[in-house]
C-alpha cells in the first residue's frame, strides 16, 4: 500500500510538525485503505523537540525528497531460483510469472546472476547444431532424476559432464558413445549392455522400461548409474539437458539497483539492457524487486498532502514530480502547481493546527492525547500564546477545546514552552537565521524572512553577528533581501534585522533603519504583519 506523505515546509516549526502529525492521524482514521505518514523536511527546532517530548509523540521521519525511487514502482513478486536448481525449474517459473528472466541466488539468498529467455534460446540454438552435452553445464544425476520424475535403480548420485546420446539405431552401428556420457535407450537389453560397455556414466531407460538382467549385472560391476524415466525417448533426451544447474546459464553481472535509487537515474540503463530490467537488492544483496521497462511506462507518482505551506520553494524537493493530494494551509496561496484539481484549504486562522483540530471535531473524532498536546503547542507557538495579530476567535475556541481534552491550562503550558526553548545564547548565528526561514517571490527578486522568538533581550548583544550571517546567507543564496524577525514574547514586539534592501524594507513599515535594524513595536506575526508589507514594497 503506497504511503501518502503528510508534510509541512522546510525548516519546520512546531505548527508544521504538529499539523503533519495531526492530519496524518485524522486521514488514516477516515481512510483506513491508505497509509498516511507524517514527515518532516528538516531538523526540528528546540521548541518543537520540547513539545514532542512533552506530548510523548514520535518525531516524524525525515523525507529528503519525493522523486520516484526504485521501491516506488518495483515489482515485488518475481521468480527466484537457486544457482544449483535445474534450469527447467527456472524456465517454468519464468513462464508462470510471464517474465523474461529469473533472479538466481546463492545458498544465503544473495543475488549471483540472472537467467534470461535470450540465454536459454541461444543455448538451445547452439545445441541444435551438435550433440547435446553437459560439458558446459556439469549436472548431478539427482537433478536429472528430479526433472524426469524418474527413479535411480543402480549406481549413485554424481556429477556428469559428458555428451547426451539417444541410442535408437541398431546396436551394431557406430554410436560415438564414450566414457562419462549419458545414454537414453529403451527396453532393448543389447543396447543397454552396449552403452554400459562403452563407458556410459548414466543409462536412462525411457517409457518406464526395465533393466535387462545381464545389463544390471554389468552396471553393478562398472558402477554405472541407471535411471528409469516414465517419459518417451525424445522427451527424456531433451529433459536431461534441462536438468543442468542455473549457474551454467546465468548472466553473472546483472544490472542491480537499490530501493532508494532515483528512477530518473536508472531508467536509461534499464531500457538499454537486453533483458529490460534491473534487480533491486538490499544491503545483503538479497533481491527484493524488479524494475522493468513496463514499470517505467506512466509510473504512479508519490503522493503528498501539504500542510502549513503552499510555496514550491518551501516544499519537499521534487514536489513538482509528485501527486499533490490535498493542501491545508493558513497562509496566502503560493506557487504550488497541481496537474489535476485537488482539495485546497487556505483559511485565515492563526495556525494550521487550528484547522486540523476543527477537522477532527467536524468528523466527530478526538485526537489522541499525544496529538492533541502537539496541536496545542503548535497553536500557542504560531499565535505567540494568543498575542499575535493573526489570532482569531476560532484559535481561541480550539484552545478552549484542547484545554478540556487535556485538562490543563493552555497559557501556563505556552509560557513553559517559550521559557524552556527561548534561550538561544549557545546557538550559532547561522542556525538562528535559518531555523525558521521562509522564502517568498517579490517583484524585485526572491526574499527570505526568518523568525526567532525570545524572552527578553537575549540576542541584543549578538546583533552584529546576526547581521553578518544574514549578509553572508543573502549573498550565497542570491536573494534580494534576507531578514530576521527577533520577536520578544514578553514585550510583544519585533526587531527586524535586514541584509539587502534595508531602505526599501524600512519604507514598507514607515520606519527609520538603524544600522540594519528596524524596530517594530507591537508586531509579532510574519504572516500577517511583516511578509505582506515587504512583498508589497519590494
């Protein structure tokens, strides 16, 4: 069952992670026929880790991209043969699976080669020009008995490497039989005896024929193996060569790929290989799938639900190659494009987590306690404990609901969260400016706005260090402007540090910059109070 990944944006904040966890839980309960997996696109920040630990919710797995991988389209059911198995068994498995190849493994299950229809055809076309032989494919008598569904009545199991003869002519005619060969004959005692006298290592009696008494005595004396076959003479002769082991026919250097290999990187190799496939192997070289040419025709794309963002630049790598199933966001409509109509919600509330909780309630369901705690932390984070300009009555209503579900005081929880995670004195400037950074497309070029919440003026002495980091990041990323919002949850205001068009940013707020800094008292929301003004001015 292919997974549907529920993902927030890059540089994930608490709302992004909580919304992914909550919406994946809700979708999974509403639609048990699909697997909904919450994922993250980067490292969780300190605040998010605190809420994850407090809620006892597992951290979502990291999703590096949604480009198609081999495991997304590989055929998981395919024939496998051991290298010592008769080639007939491989051929039958090939026919049953309607494939042109069989993976060949050793005793430990590791891939050692491929048997292909082309290899079998070449083998038997060559054989049609001369006497059949086991010289290139030494074969055990036991394998011949199994293939013939016959019975070994004299001699013992051993390896054969001679030619294969059908003794159908008068026994006085030149036979060509020599030491170590295999001879197929019928119920003629003289032919049986002659084959043994000429040194045959194995005599096969077709049509269930009996071994003549004088031939048995000679076979015991010469230690010649004798097998009774229930098949007719022609079929018996052909089946003997089909008892040869797979290792004699296999290609020992097949095209192999891993489950995580990108389809775009391996598709040409698959198309160009004469057998038109690659074997997908795990770390122990066990074959776990096949990617065939037919797999590459209109493959099903990986499916994603986007929460807390709708900008391609903020989304998972390769999102343009994925199938976007749904969008749930509380920001402006971004640059995401879809190939088909999808359900998309852009609702102006303080947090995506608010929308997730509302969906739970509309469905008559209550989130698990761990999920509810995550969603509470997300709303308090995005609304800065309900003080941000983005806060709505719907956010307050959801907070009241979660307080009842969790039997705790939300404002106390929020203050604990910010106080426990606002100390960034030991965090590098580079991490601070990139931890919660979002990119936007403005008329003058791409801009990036990061935000860090603090309690008091803990970053005041690091202003120069932060501005230098912004300047370096802006240059490295080719941005028109890179800004950092240092938001104090106690004073309920923001100091905006700007690298790039500082004067343009200052005009947006009708303020005067001071050495790259713009004071914004009462401003706390990037989404509602900062990003729109910067995008309009730049």
